[in-house]
C-alpha cells in the first residue's frame, strides 16, 4: 500500500473495514505422514498463529492481518484423517480473518510462506505432521529372508501443489506419472522376485530429499523416479533415462560427509561399527565412495536395459543414459535413476502419455528393464539371484536371436528349454528364458 493511503486508513480504520490482502483459495493435500494446507493469497501473508491443544477439538488458529477471506471452506479436509474441518471464527478486528483448523490429533505444525511465482500466488503453507491417509501395501522388512524379493522404490514425480510440467492440452505431469508408477508397481508385485514401494500413493507432494529417504526407510534395492519432460517449443519428443553424474555428485557427497549424523545415516550403521572399532573416519568415507561407485555403475547398467526396453514401445530422445546431479538420485547405497517417459510439451506425445494403453506399455518396459538388471546383476539371497529361468511373453518383432541377445543366452538354449522344433514364434507365446 502506498504511504498516503496508509495515513488515510489509519485515520479511518475504526469506522470501516479495509483489508489489503485476501485469502483467495485454500487447498488441502493429505499424504500418509502429514497433511499440507496451502492458503493462496493476493499478497505476502501477514499472519500469526496459536494452538488450542488442551481439549478437543484440537485447534490450530491462524490470524491473517489486514486480510479478507474470498475462499470457500466447505468440505476442506474431508479426505484427511488428521484435519476434521477448516472454518472461520471471530476475527481480532474488522480488517483481519481468523481461520481455525480442527484436528483429530495434536500436530506439531510447521508454518512457512512461499513467494508468488509463475504458477502460484503468495502462499502460506501449513504442514501438519500425522497420519493423514492410509498407505496401501507397505514394504515388508524381508532382508532377513533367504529368498527375499528385491524392493523397487517407485517415485512418481511431483504431486499435490506441484503439477510438474503441463502439456499444451492441459495434461498435468503429476497425473500421468502416478498412473505409470501404479501400473509398474502392479507388474512388480505380480513378480515373485520383486516387490514395489510407492514413494507417493496419491496426489500430494513429497520433498525432493524426502523421496530417497523414504526409499532408504523401505530398505529398497533400487530407486526409479518417473517423470515426463517438457520444453518451451513443441518439437522435442521421446524418452530419456538419467543417472547421477559422479563428478558433480562427488563434491556434493564430500560436503555431506562433513556432517557426521548424515554420514551414519547414509551408511546405515556402518559408520557406527567403524567408530566403535577405532578406525579412522577416512575409512568410512572410502566405504561410502565405493558404495557410490557401485550404485552409479548399477544405475548405468539398469538404464541401458530400460532404454533398450523403452525403445521397443516409444521414441527415445536420447539413446544413451544421461548424467545429471539431481536430488532424487543421491542415494549412495542403491542404483537410482530417473526416467523421462516422453515430452508432455509435444502435442502428439501428450496425447500418447494420457492413453492408458501407452502408460501400460511404458510400465511394462520399465518392469522388463529393471528385471533384466536384477537378473544380470543378482543380489545375494534374493529370489531373482537364485532363479535359473523366467517366463517371457513373445511380443511383435521378437525373434529367438533377438531374445537370446537380450537375455545373455543362446538360440539353442531357448529352443532346448522350450522343446521348440522351429525358430518361428507367435505373439503371446510363453517362453521360458534360461538365465545366462
Ligand atoms: Zn518432472
């Protein structure tokens, strides 16, 4: 507000209400471990808050100063187990708005503001930790089993108030990638050697650093983040697969190591053992480096399998794995990669990406690629490592020599395994592929 208006307002404030700012909309995003409430305002929020946790209903009260309410509050929070309702209450004065968030349980709320950007207005974000939706299919702790399934953490990019890229017809990346992720999880869970852990199971946002942390907590053996690309012009198209750039990662990991707590977290207790045995800290660093080296090598190998499989179902923008320093790829303990499934900014690919058939094909390609990786890079004491063969369904374009090459075996071995007398294949035919 300009200064002369301020003087004017000051003189007249007791006589009539005047608010500079307004709450224009309120959005609620429940996730398994928190509910995020976002207030969109026309200007920078000026607010204060307090809690009423002595008795039920538990309440978080937010006063927006010099602010009117233009948003409706009906039905907000009905999808969250934590938030019962959001309502107004008598304001401190005629120029302010008081919002009450009624909670099912006490929550240690974290409030922060975000400035306006291209997509959003000024925001007040209220993070309320606490179980807010049921999580389906939690990862089981199976590391103690002999024939355990490998756990694949699947990260559908973006979510909640982050739509990701938006296609020319208005398709949101966050919606496309959760469908591909869900289809991939189903294929993986149907495989006796694998189980899926979905980093997000619905339309809510998970922080970039929280994503690998969740994969770590789930004891995942592999991490794949699913995205759709965008460019400012409509021409570029095709998929690509990204791994962590080692050179850039090294300097960043170096900085991590300065923080001892993070160091032990990354090494999953290895540091503790080293410390107890009186080893020098550089040994922990070396172990972490080795683990980083092998996980990047693994990611690179898996990326090649996935590119190979994706090429059969979609155009590729890049035929070799790409390297970048991306937050979601920074788990030093497991192969991590990011798949761009196509360009949502390309009208033709936008249409493809919204098609269920194409989403299923992409999910199948990712599944095949990840499975091939685990069969050719077996982890001890896993079902896939102990498997001598697996079943393959013949697709259009397959031949025995193509399959033999793909799965590191020979035409003769496939024919013997399946009692084949000719080399011709039928689409849909089931073949047992001997392992290596
Ligand atoms: Zn994305």
